[in-house]
């Protein structure tokens, strides 16, 4: 099968999945009046993450225990991070506002109940405090990407602490996780990670030509709750870096079961 034909088949499959996911959202959440349920949206996201990952030929494995409440802080590599993490358990994500208008990805994140932030406006932190509280108080886990941008995965950038203010003030559990991709026969840093001046369309089409992508997530343990936001940022960053070192040393992982 030629590369062009493979891409064409997968584009058609992705579009079909997007249509199916939209109809499922309309008939199972919107019409029954369940769109206000944070849990229902997160469960919808988990279910469809598995389907989209299969279409992208992404296999997810993880180590440790995903947190049951509070916030999860992880490094940020690609737009498929949301699918990889969301396939493990129901989660609610915080994303930059621009993602909302992205083709394909934007629609899925809106249906999933993603929270959006305009990073250039400091007043957004106050507004998001209330939205994050609604997620955590509903017994769900909110995912924060605190590096401020996606990277090629070679290093973990320092975490920005402002978004941790609600967690520090209200004593929410906070857990770190490290995310990593492998691309047999290729470069995950250049072809899976989405960073720098890469363009979405070209990157996605190239990603659709790959036969096998492996995603790995290592979860840490909740950190002490009596820390202020800056201390939380430092401790979580250190935890994520330690999880990276442990994974690269060859610790055991578990595969996410197919659905």
C-alpha cells in the first residue's frame, strides 16, 4: 500500500469517526440534556479516544495509578496527548484557547468539556479558578499542561505556577505524570510531537502515514497538599522529571485495554 493511499484511507476513517462521535454526542448527551454533566462529557471523551487512537495506530501503555481526584500535571508534547491521557480514565483538560478553533481536534475538545484559557490575559486565572473548582468538586480530575507550550520531549520545561493557585488555596490533591512517544523507524520528536513552528495540517497528514506509534504515561503519587503554588510547581516538576528518568531506566508498564 502506497503512503498516499494509506493517508487517504485514514483521513476517511478519521472523518467517519468524527461524524460518528458528533452524532453520538448529539443523541446521547445533547438531546437528553446531559451536556451539563462534567462526568458524562469526560466519559464520552474516554470512549472516543480509544477509537481515534486506533485510527491513528497509537498504542497506549502506562505505569503507576492515575489519580482519582484533584489535578493532574503533565508535560505537553502533541495534540494527541489529550487522546492518550483521556483513554486511560475520564479526565477534563485545560487547553489554550486557540485549540478550540483547530480542525477536527477543536470539535472533539469542545464536546469533551475542555476548559480554555487565553494565556495572554492574567484575568483568566481568576475565571478558571471557578471552572476548575466545578470539575474537582464533581469528583473529576482536571489536567493541566504547565510548561506553557508543547516541546519535543527532550526536556521538561519549568512549570508555570499561576494555574496552581486554586489547588493550593483549596487543598486539592495534585499529581504529576510524564508522557512520552516512541516511533519505530522514525523520529517521535519530529513526527509525533507538535512544537515550534510546525503547521497542523502537514503534521497530521504525516502522522497518518505512520504504521505504529507507542505512547507511554508514568503516573506519580499525590504530593503534599500544604504547599503554596510555587512550591507545588517545583515539587511537581521534580516528580515529572523523576518519572522520566525511571521510565527511561526500563520500568514495567501496563497496556490500556482496547474498547
